[in-house]
């Protein structure tokens, strides 16, 4: 074999090895991702199932300069050795991107619970609170949270509740004509959260049934509609159409 042919053969081997490594890396990343597609009653969703014994769930609002993150691009890609696996908007917010309701980060209450009356989805009672404490989580109505005052590391308030104790929130009715891209979070057990975002506009009723029937959530909370956004590198997705307030980010424990 000539020197030229030898170099060509060597180059081909290197390229092939690189392609194999890239494919293996891609397959590993996808296998490790907690997010995947779900089809329910003719509509498509992305569902991210999070076992808190395997993943860290964190909330972000402001950076070290006290400026709202506003999106996914400046989020920490790692916490210590733990890589980010996905992020999602985490509740309703004011024009200045501050949370409308309760917001707890690293055990500090940065906004108190909002029990006021008002108009809009947040005030469609009962609204509720997602909270994290160590390797356990809860989704409860705001009134129950205030009454019980659980010790929490992270918490975000939004509304309305979609599912309460295994039943659809009675304020949510079938036959609604309001169709929007929506995202929310449900709980399967004390260790397992399920975040979902619709791939197409759906009604409140249909979205609630995804959690109650499709994901068998005993409680679920609406996070927002229209501005609903997802960052999921394994899915090659990073939504950046709107500024967002509180963000929930999930990291793989190493």
C-alpha cells in the first residue's frame, strides 16, 4: 500500500470512529433524558418524568446581579458535577418578571403566598403550590399550604390547580373553546414529578385529563399558557420566543 493510500485509510478509520462516538454519545444522551413524547387523545405532548432521588430540581428567578434570567440561555449548565437535563417556565409572573405568588428559593421566601381574588388563570381558585424538600415534593392548594406551612427548600405558586386528590378541578369544565400551548406539573408519588408541555394548542379540560388519566397524577398544577417554554438539549430544543419569570431547572445527580 502506498503512503497516500495508507493516509487515506487512516483518515477514513478516524472519521468512522468519530461518527460512531457521536452516535453513541447521542444515544446515551437520549437514553439519559427524562423527557419524551406522549400522544393523548389526538394531541402531542412532551413529558419529563423526574425522580427526585435521581435528579435535582431547582428554581431560578434572578442571577447574582439581581437581574431576572428571563429565559434559558444564562441558566447554569451544571451544578457542581450535575449537568442540566431540562428547564421549563415555572409559574405566572408580573410585567417585571417577578412571581405573582409564593416563591421560595434555597429556603428563602422571596415572595409571599398570594391569596387575593382577581381575574385570570392564576386567580381561578383553587390555585396551588409546587414545593420541593430534599428528595420529596408536593403539589397542594394554596390554602392547604398556608395552613400546613411545610418546611421547603423551593416553592412556586401558580394556578389553577388542574387535578386535586385525583379529581379534575371543578372550576375546569369540558367543552372549553380556549385552545393554547400549555405547560404544567403533576405528582405521582412523594418522589416523582411529571412536567408536561403541549406540542399544539389544547383546552384546559384536555390538559387536565393528560395529568389525571394519561399520567395518573393525584395532583397537578397549571404553570402557564401561550408563553409555555421548554429547554431540553437531548431533544435539541431551546424555546426563546418570550421572556419568562420563574424557571424550574432539572439536573442529573452524579
